[in-house]
């Protein structure tokens, strides 16, 4: 596994997402066996960064992640856990409560990285960061970050946060260049903010785009691996694909080893301009 270092913190370029682990927006215990299998596979394969949120399966994703982590007997300090507070809990007391509830569900005594899941109109960012800073001060959270933040809010967050904004978690993939076009990615790269690309392989044309399939063939890997490699070859970009399939989980992990040339990067960066 390769790492990107941000504020002296090395982070694996490929982590594991947990959206749909344990259900979608509410718990669905029928998916527990498949969810636990996915988490166990990821831990066995060697993933150490897990991305979750209080929103995922109404907290059940955190419960299953905590359970799989304990079962693996991997030392807590070898794992890096990201979780997120949802917009309905953005007032000071509820931020603290949300984090404590996440810790209880995870069965852990700190969260490595705690994110504002997505912004909402009229939120009081100063109050929000006051609570988040307290969580860092109290040792319940090690690092702070944001998700789905555009430039204005990102700059305000830097102003209010007592610690550096470690990451902005955003949708970024071969066909989705929204945050390239709005200047957020360049700003993050110039201001020591890690870009965590979510939904990196969730796009329809991944199996059929001609450039992607040709580059994959040349490297003797899958188009999914090329889609991930394209992201993590870029400065300060890591990604967090999710899968229930242990072969896919391994394939995604191994994508960190794919070496793309400057020419591959250019071809892939332009490959969706004509097709989507
Ligand atoms: N901050 C936010 O607002 C936000 C929003 C969305 C997501 N996220 C985070 O980002 C993570 C990843 O995003 P995502 O789950 O939306 O999308 P994703 O990881 O890009 O795509 C997941 C889908 O791709 C398939 N897949 C994954 N690897 C594959 C492979 N090697 N070969 C074939 N199919 C593969 C999976 O199916 P199989 O199970 O069949 O492999 C699954 O259907 C989430 O789990 C979550 O942690 C954050």
C-alpha cells in the first residue's frame, strides 16, 4: 500500500467506504452477514482506513465496523477511522452527543478523523467548529475535516478550526470533475488539505469506455483499478471505494500498486469529455 502524508500523518491511498454496510439510511439487519463478510475481508486484506458516518444505516455501519475491528484483534492504533456528523446535529450540544454516540457504537475511545458530512443552508459554522474543537481538545477526535464543501465554506472552516482541516471528502472520479472545475481540488492541493475522493468507481460506463479499457489492457489490470489509480496518482488525493465482494475488495486494494504514466493520466483525464 502507498501512503500520502498530510500534516505529518501518513494515510493509505486506498481506504474502505462503508455506505450500505448494515443498511442504507436505516439499519437493515438482513444485510449483516454480507456486511460483516465485507468488513472482515477488508481487514484481512490489509485496509486500515475505514470511512463511516452516523448517517450510514442509522449508525449500524459504525456498530458493525466496531465489531469487525474488535474481532480482527488489530491494535486500535493501526487503524484509522473516519466518521461524520449529520446536518440535523449541527448545534453545539448535538455535535458532542453525535460524536459520543459514534464512539459508543464503534466501541472505541477516539475517532481519528471527524467530518462535517455535508453543509446545509443557514448552518452556524462558528458554533459547529466550537464543538468540533472541543472534541479535539477532549481527545475524542484526533483530526477534523469537511465533506462536500465548496471554496467559500472551506476557507471559513480553515478560519474556525483550531487544528488544520485534514481533508475535504468530495465526489471525484474519471467522469465527475465538478470539484476540479469549481477550483476546490487545486485549492486543497495548494493549502495542505487532503482530497478524499468518494464514489470513485460508481459510474455506468466504467466497463465500456474505450480509453479506460485500453489503458487497463495495457497494464493487465481491470478498468476499476485504473479508475482508482488515476485518482491516487494525483497529488494529495486518496480514495475510499466500497464493495461487498471480496475479490473486488482485494482488486481495489491492489490498485494502489498500478503505475500510470503521464500519458496515461492525460488520456484518462480527457476520456469522458466526449462520452458522458
Ligand atoms: N461524504 C459523502 O457525502 C459521501 C457520499 C457517498 C459516498 N461516501 C463514501 O465513499 C464510499 C465509496 O463511495 P460509494 O460507495 O458511493 O461508491 P463506489 O465505492 O465508487 O462504488 C461502489 C459500487 O461499486 C462496485 N464496485 C466496487 N469495486 C468494484 C470492483 N473492483 N469491480 C466491480 N465493481 C466494484 C460495488 O459493487 P460490489 O459490491 O458488487 O463490488 C458498489 O456497487 C462510501 O462507501 C462512503 O464511505 C461519502
